[in-house]
RNA sequence: GGCUCUAUGGUCAAGUGGUUAAGACUCCGCCCUCUCACGGCGGCUACCCGGGUUCGAAUCCCGGUAGAGUCACCA
C-alpha cells in the first residue's frame, strides 16, 4: 500500500512538517532537575476536589524545582463545552492558591508553547496524524457505530476481548482504491492507530511494558493491542492523541493524573514509541474515595457527592488555606508530621515528594478537615478573618450581612479567647459554623435556644439568681471580682461556691456555682454553652447585658 | 468477564525480615474548669485469609478473598 498517497488523500490540506513543530517548540531552557507540569481540565467549568488534589501536586512539583506549571484547556469533547468555563477554572483554582506560570489565562495565552487550548491545535494534531499514516502506523477506519456494536456482540459470544484490534480491525487492510471511493462518496471515517501489539498468544509470550511511575514504582502491564482512535470523524483528536502530542511539544516532564488513566497507559506508551518520543514521568495519583450507603468505598462522583465540588467548601465558608492544608495531609503522608514540627512555617517550605504520595484511595474525612481548619483559622488574624467572612457573605450568604456591619465589634467577638499564649480557643471552623456560633451577639439573630439548668429551675431560683446578679452587677468589675460575686450569690442561695464541694457532698447543696453561671449564660446568650460570660458582657456592652437579663425576668 | 491497582484500628497512616506495631482524626473516660472550646493524661479498636521460604514474616513468594478502576469517535 502506498501510505504516502493515502496520507495525502486523508490530509489534502496544507500542513506544516513535524520538524517545524519540533523547532518552534524546542526543549525548555531550564536548570537541570526542573519539572514542567500541567493541569488539563476539560472546560465544563466544574473543578472538583480531585482536580484540586492533582493541581496541588502539579504546582508543588513545578514550583519546588524551579520549573513551570501551565494550564492547558482540554476541550476536545465538543459536547460538553460550557461558556465562561476557563474563567471559572482559573478563579476557583486561584482562590485556593494555585497559580499558573504559563498557558491559558483570562486574557489569552501566556508562554511560547501554545496554543494552550486543544481545540485550536487542530493543525498540529493533523500534522502528526498524517505522519503516522505516511509511516503505515495509522489508518482510516470506516466502521459505523452499528458495525462496531455487532463486532462487540460477536466478541462477547466468542469470549474474546472487546475492541477494534487485530482481525477485528476490518478497515486495516482496505485497499487504497476502496478508501478513495469511500472518501469521495463522503463516507465518514476516523483515524486509528495501527497497533503492533498482539495479546492473542500464550501469556508468557505477551510483550509487557514496564514504566516507572513516580508514585507507584514500576508498572508492569501487557502491551497495547487496540487500534485506538486518534482522530475522530470530526478531525478532532481523542484525549490519548492530544495528550501525547501536547505533552511532548509542550515539553512536559511530569504528568500528574488520576489512577483512572492507568488502563490506557499502554496506548500512550505505544503512541510515544510510534512517534519516536520519550514519554514523560507519569504520576498516577490515588483517587479520593467515599463510603457509600452500603459501607463500601467508592470513587467520589461529582453527580452524587456535593462535597466533591469546590463550591461546596466555598459555600460552607472553609478557608482556602484550610482546604489546602487538608489536601496536603492527604497528598503526602509525612506532611502532618512536618506540620507538627513546623507549626508556623508556610506550607511551601514543606518538601513535597511523589514517593510519599499514597497510592491507595483515601477516604474523604470531614472530621479531619474540621480539625485542621481550627488550627489554620487560629493563625489568621481577626482582621483577616473579617475580610474573609465578608467576601464569603457577599458571595454566598447575604443574610449574614448584619453580622458584618460593625467591623470592630465582630473582630472582638472573633478574638474571644484566641490570644492566650497557652491554650487559645479554637472554635472557628468555617464561615457557616462561625456565624451560627456567634449569632447571639446580634439582636437580629439572638434566640433563646436552650433551657435553664434543671437544678436551679427545680428550686424555683431562676428569677432570684438573675435579680441578685443584676443588683450587684458592675460593668467595670474585672473578671475576678465579677466571678467572686457569682460565687457569693451561689453561696447565699444554698449552692456550692465550688463544684468540687458539690461533687463531694451533693446532698448538702441545691447545686453549684456552675449551675448559677449557667443561668446567667442562658439569660444572656440563649445557650448553655458559650465562651466566658464576662468577656461576652464586655463585648455586648452594659446596656445590652442588662437588657437581656431584665427581659428574661419580665417574660 | 479481561486487564490493572489496592489491602495495617471507625478514618488517614508510619513501617521495606527481629518494634511493647509509631503518629494524627474520631469515639470513650479522667483531669483542668463557671458551661463549651482549648489543653493534659489515659483507654477502646489493626497487620484480609490460606499456604510456603526463614531460627524468625505486617514486611519476601505462591494461591485465594475483598474493594476500587478501566475496557467510547468522554476526559
């Protein structure tokens, strides 16, 4: 068969040569050891935790080594385009601190290895597809959907491996006149790789490919034998082909992607071989898993699991640093230890390594995120926290506006108990939770949620307690003096001034000072649990403090 | 079904032939304490199973089992 002629027939248009592209996209001039990584989202605009997870790895690998991290838009699946997706991708990633050095941006491409949008690289893919056809390594395939379906059926009854390969690849050996006739008749065709692999022989004889994966060690799997489609009928490349062409031409050194790509690795390797190129270092990451209703692990699905969406964390008001910190602990098993040893260092100082990446699927753990978030938020100043809450409220929760009305006031609330040297409070987790936690500081949201303690209620002392408290209340008392007065009230009414005394001889008392202060707490905040009452009163101010207490008695 | 990956407590995980099998989160108890949070102390709970190899196996080998992924003109 005259492959040259076939190539001309399939690609009649004017195309550049492979050499041309090799020349305009030369190997990058970077210091030895620099890694070039990329993120290749499809432009549905839906960035999920998995993307972010991989993006952190990409980002760290590149920036830690003085390399380049670029963004490539993989929009070869024309059916799923979403308007404005690129902007969404860049801004959501940016929110979590992921920034690109090169590639697609809001205002066009940056960098000299573009175009960075696959749909605009058609000529390049066609050039290399043509080359493969010329060399007899690819061919046009006219199989229709129905024909493929029936091949599949036959394979099923024969218990043969499904797919287009070997003898099943019926378009492999079409003669050139036939092809010409079909093309002239306007028949649609795809371009398939003519695989030289063969799995149809004794297992020991099957050629195996061995690839060193930076996360998993050596991968050992049978070679590819599928005549994978490289160019669709529309002329658009499949992921497989685009990946190989782009990552070669863009001089990517490390490809970080999910483990779901493992099975197609042999295809990619064969493509690299046939093109005469060296494959990048692959880093196949573990997938984020979730426990389903039956108690089984399964891959997080964007359809079923709202927590997979980055928006979920944004809406809940998790701080980006907390999400980042959490993902890093999942990403690198030794990050947590490092963090304990270096509580105040920026995460960038951590030496990230692919070897320490887990290769089994990690379950998403909200408890852990919350715990990490507490520590992260503790290190953020009240002023910054205010700005964060404000941004969050404006975007997702305008109802919280009253909380943000007075910056000074909110900052004092946020700082309650946080500036202790020894054991600072850590009760901020995420914006939704914070707003809920501090709602009683705002008359708009103040609600009486909890009941009075039974001990005091049963004795009928509630009103007496509040009345005596009110009568001795002096807003200028310091914390110590303030509490002494409560002890006094407790003693006068027959409650133990110290909880320990009550514990020793419960029969001697109606209750203890804790119960008395709980009465004050409930009257003041509507809850039985809160930070220190004295501090709350100082923030609330004398008038509001007195009003709340009076209001309770007058009910 | 084929191919592939994975397998240590409820979760995440150290561990690479000899350890009392780390640590973190959760849970429980105690302490601190005016409640909560924080903090401190303690506890529960683990090497998937079966065979080998070895003086000795969580670790090496073989065979199961289980879970996951993938088998598109999606990525």
